[in-house]
C-alpha cells in the first residue's frame, strides 16, 4: 500500500519543513510515499471562493480508487494505536493507495467532504497547517512503528 499526502501550498517554515522531510524519509522505510502540494488559492477573493478552489484542487490530486482520509475539524479523533489499526486494516483489505488530505485553511467544501471515505481530526486544538503536517507525518510514522513492533512508541 502506498501512502499519499495531499495539502495546499509548500511548507515555508524551515523548522517544520525539516521535521516533515525527516519523517517522510522514515515512513519510506515502511511504505512507498507520495506527496502532492497543490497550488494555494491566494487572492481568490472570499474565503468561500478559496475554499471551493482549494477543495477542487485537492479532489483532483487524488485518484478515484484512493482511500481518502480528510483531516478536518469535524473528523473523528483517533489515538496513535487506533490510527495504526486503521492503517493495518487498509493494508489487509488491499487498499492500493491511502491518501491523507489536509483540508484548506478556509475549511473543506461539501464536495471534498463527500469525496472522503473517512474524516479524521488531529486535535480539538486549532493547529496551523504547517504544524498539522508535522503531526500527521509523525503519527503515520508512529503507526508503522507500532505495526512493526518497534520501541519508538514507548519512547
């Protein structure tokens, strides 16, 4: 199973970018990984216009047979162990590509929500998108180490 990460814009904060790159390298030891950074909808006008434009771009970035997980404040919160079980279940059901989408800054459109097979929230706290990226990749790595029986989770 491949992991596909999809979000809008590049990670500009260098410390976050360094952490993300580190965890991407670690994840690749367990699974092939793709990262798609769609163009942001800067200057789109209203938040609603930006929401629609970025949501459409995020939808276009995934394939029809991807198992799409939308990270959204309305999503279900999972523990690290629950996330590892979720990933393991996708592996066992022969999902070819598991796509995690971080929703737009202005919120996900209804179309983007409908395109997702699952919605997940990283925290009840409000996170910057760049910090959410760091947390997501760290938790995916942690999930794989849990499945492999690595001591990382206990550290």
